[in-house]
């Protein structure tokens, strides 16, 4: 087997383990805050948004630094650092007794995060350019598979052995990814001690299509706001539409999260191939409009089954977005600047995740879920228009 293919396949297993652990957080975090004494839906949403956003703002600030280190020392060290760091933080969350403690650990977790983004950079650098879309599509499939199984199984574990024990189990699985990366991943990359981190102005001089990269980073930013605006609060929404005496809420919330993940898993690889065939621009524009339009009817569902069906249909559009964005970015970036450019794009993503998590939770607490669903759907469509106008 070719070395780059072996790297792809090993990375898939590690990415799956990390996604499995990370994805359990979103559906159970609001319920965990409820166990810690937070009672009202508005307060649960705000604490969940703050805890989610705390990680992303730190990742946003740290990403350029870690990207520079990756260009100098290689990407494998980032995989090892992030997997073991996130594992430890996840276990520490299980021992917190206050909402403030959870937010503090989540801040620390942001400093050590970055496994998936480092995997993207590794695969984008090592894969032949004509197979990049395929490879990133597979990586997205592994990430989505973990994200699919994580909420479902995590909700079951939380209902069976408790939310605290679920955090510990997720941490152990993340640690397993670190062990696999340490032992088995071989990076065909020669570390360069003298790599200079270029300023934005110097990058502009060195990269012919720099303006396209800027436009892509803006698109990533808007996309991230849309995605994360609902993530921390959807379990609160589910709790509100379920009968008050419903048991196994964590499992039901996980199942709704997984419904979207199933569709993403089905569509990500075919859409990755479609990106290679017709280019990422068309795939991005159509997917963003499709997802945005399906965001709005979620505000008017009367039961959890309707919500799950709409989110399942929405997942088919989400499956191709990040692979298309990353393929587009890779095609515009000279290989020697891949780490730095991708790190700036990751900063845009994570800044968007932070603003989406905190802003979405705040908007929900202020104006309610209906306004939030409309605003998020509208931003998806705005992002499609931005890409349609700015990118060729």
C-alpha cells in the first residue's frame, strides 16, 4: 500500500475515536448543567453556550501558533498533544461540582484541542492533489461516523451509568486515539527548523490567489456561526418539546443529533467525489442554500420525531460542506504554506464557533428559539451568496 494511503486509513481510526468522544458533549452538556443546579431553559442554554464557546475562542487564538509549530516540526506531534490533552480534560470535567468549573476546564481543553484540524492539514499535505477531495471526504466520513455514534451511545451511557461516568469513558477513548497516533501514524514529512512564519502581507506576496483564500476564510467563519448557533441549545429545545415526564432525555437528544450524522455520513464521501469532479464552488453554494432552507421549519415542529426527520434531511447537505471548503482552500494554497494557511482558516472557523455558540444561546434566551432558527437559516443562505459572488 502507498504510504500516503496508509496514513489516511490510520488517521481515519484516530479521527473516529476523537469525534466519538467530542460529539458526546453537545447533547448531554445542558443536562449536566441541570444536574449541577441550573434550572431554567434560558440559564441552561447560556451556560451550555458559554462552555462550548470557551473552548473555541481559545482554539481560535492558539491555532496560528500550533500551525506554525506544525510547519516546523510536523503534524504528528499535534495529533499526540491534542488527543492526550483532550482526554485528560474530558475526565476532569466529570469531577466538577459547579458550572464555573466546567467552563474553566473547557477553556483549558481549547488550548490542547486541534486533532481534527491537524489531521486535515496532514492529509491535505500528504495526498496527491488529484486525490485530495477523496481523502478529505473519507476523513470527514470518519469524523461523522464518530459524531454519529457518539451522541447516540453517549446518551445511552449517560442514562445507564450517569453523565459523569460518560465523560470518563469518552476521555479513555480519546486517549486510545493518542496511543494509536503515537505508535502507528507515520508522517512523510521532513521537519524544517528554519521555516519562517510569514506575516499576512508577506503571505499575500507569496500566494497568487490570496484574495480567494481570504474569501474562503470568511465563508468558513459564517459557516461556523451557523453550525454552532444551535449546537449547544438543541438539547434544551428537545427537552422543551418532550412531555415533562419523559425519561431517557439524554438518549433521545443523542438520537436526534445522530439523525443528522447518519445523513452526513451517507453523503460526505459521494459529495467529496463530486467536488473532485465538478469543483467545490457549485457543491458549496447548493449545499448552503439547501441546509439554510431546512433550518427554518425546525422552529415549528410539534414533536421530536418531526425534528429528527428534518435534521436527517438537513444532514445530506452538511456532508459536503467542510470537504468542499478544505479542498477549495488546498487548491489555492502552495504546499509550503499549507500549515499556516489552514491554521488561519481554523482560527476563522473556531472564532465562528465561539460567536455561534455564545451568540446563539444569547439570542435564544433573549428572543426565543423561533428567531434563532430563522437567523441561522438566513446566515447559511448569506454564506452561499458570498461564495457565489466572491469565488470563481
